[in-house]
C-alpha cells in the first residue's frame, strides 16, 4: 500500500508502462508525470510521455518538448533520438518539408549512436517514405528487418515503399510472408489490400481491408483503403489507379519530365495536324483534355457514387463525403448545362458547362490537399470557382440577368486551369 501513496519514480514509471500497453493513455500520462515530479531526471518517463502525447494531434508539440528533454539528459542515447524523430514527424504537417528533414537528421544521429538499433533504422525508413524518397526508405526498412524480422514499422514501410516503386513481385512475397507468419496481423491485411487495389482487384482488396478492420477497428490505413476499394468499383477510377501505379515506378523528377514531355508532344502533334488534317488535330486535342480532366476528376466522381451507396458511405469521413457531393454535382451541372442548353438553345450554354467543369477541377484539388498552408489557398480557389460558375449558371438558365456574370464564368475557368497546372507538380499541394 505504501507504494500507492508514496511511489518511487520507477514504480510510477512501471505502472505507466502497464497502462500504456493497455492503451489507457491518459492514465499512463499521469503516471509518467508523477514519476517526473519525483525525479526530474528520469529520462525513460520523458520518452514514454512523448510517445503517448504524439498519439493525438493536439498534443504533438508537448511530445516534441518531452522528447527534447530526454535527449538533453542523454544526447547520445539512440532510443531518445529515435523518439524525438518520431515526435518531430508527428508534429510536422504535410508540406512542412524542413521539419520532416529535421526529424530525419535526428534518426540519422540515432543510427550513428547505435548502428544496431532496428528502431532507428525503421524511423529513418518512415521519414524517407514521407519525403517520397522511396529507394532510401526501402533500404532503411531492409536494414531494420535484418536486425529484427519482427519490426512492424519497418515491415509496413517496406511494403509501402515497394508498392510505390511498382515492385509488385517483391511486395507480394513480403505480404505472403507476413500473412503466413501471422494471419491475424491487421497490418499485413492492410498491405495486401493496397496491393490488390493497385492491381485493379477491388473485390480482393475489400476482403483484406474488412478483415484488417475486424482485427483492428482503429486501423486508418485499412479504412482509407476500403474507401479506395469502393471507389475502384468505377471503371474510370480503377483505370486511374492503375495509371498512378504505373507512374510510381519512376522518380518524382522523371514523373515531372514525362508530364512536361507529354504536353510538349501534344502541342507539337496537334499543331502539325492542324495544317495537314484539322479533324485529327481536334481529336488529339479532345483526347488530351479528356486525359487531363480524368486525372483530376476521377477520384471526386467515384466518391460521388460511393456517397450514393447507403452501405459504403458509412466508411466516408465528412470531408470525403462532401468531396463526392460537391465535385459530383458540379460535374452533373456541367453535363446538364451542355445537354439542356443545346436542347433549348440557351445562349452561352457551352461556356456555362465549361465553367462548371473547371470549378469541379478546382474543388477536387481543394478536397485532397493537406498542405499546411496550400490547403487554404486551394480551398479559397475552389470556393471562388464554384460560386463563379453558379453565378453564371443562374444568369444563363434562370432568365435573371446578373451584373458581371460573364466575369464569374471566366474566373471559374481560369481558376480551374491554374489549379490543373499547380496540382500535378505539387505546388502548395501535399
């Protein structure tokens, strides 16, 4: 009983470890804070406190502070450096590349202090993956697994790195090994699900994601994967996923070169055909526009169909639901403007259809942007484009002559065009 009223720092720490293993994080945090009130130099409590705090977005700054205190006590402690790297990563928002690189530096220090630490290599792998350095992520994950074949973080990172490099055969071998080793591993089923999604087998993907969620209802990777599997029921989104998977075998620089080269080739070909075969020039231009718009709108339109499914929409987050609703309806408004405008001979109907279409492009980008600053710019662009298109649509089809309506349509179109160029090159987009 004396230990309950006058615990030693170690006793409070051990109680916290037990509570943390039971996922009772608030109680574990209280125990670690109690241990530190008894011994302000208790480094293990600082580090465990950091690991608890980084589980929630609102306490990641506290996690960084606790980890820094631990590192200050033992600067050459590899585990402390690894925890600090994880805390910095948790606190860094998408697009804050400098902060993620700072976390990677801490992971590298952890490796230097203990080259045999599988945790340090696994943390480095996770950070390389977030920085989109897939070959380096694969290399670090393999080093971690060479030290400990049971390292879950390294296994997950390796599977993702292989998937994102289109190393399908290697990834399949890894997944098969995971499932043979532990058929009840939700991470293995999640990896298998993503592999199936990229192969275009949405039924198999759905089975693996559902099993992963049965084993761990809090598995966010499985939940988002399940949504992708639902989206992939649409042939146009399935094709888009397979195109993305094909592009993943190239580095980001090569992907940009392919897109720029493709655009230059399109301009040269269409320009040449205009002089010798105008009909085929318009065919090439039409195919290019379809391709460009498909790459921007496939996800939003497929989410629209998911939102219409009473069962499937239960897995959607509010942001995903509204992505489907807004992008889907803007596309429907565009098609309706084209059909009804032509049928009833409405003036400027084609321009209205174009305004709605490019407004949907701007909104599709806004709903998928997690950049810490860019998301606000894209949200404003989406709202402006959508309102501009609706304003012009009312002027065209409601018989109400609104001031500067044509300007609203122009704003919607130009906004969509600008976004369609910024998004592929990830400018203020993450």
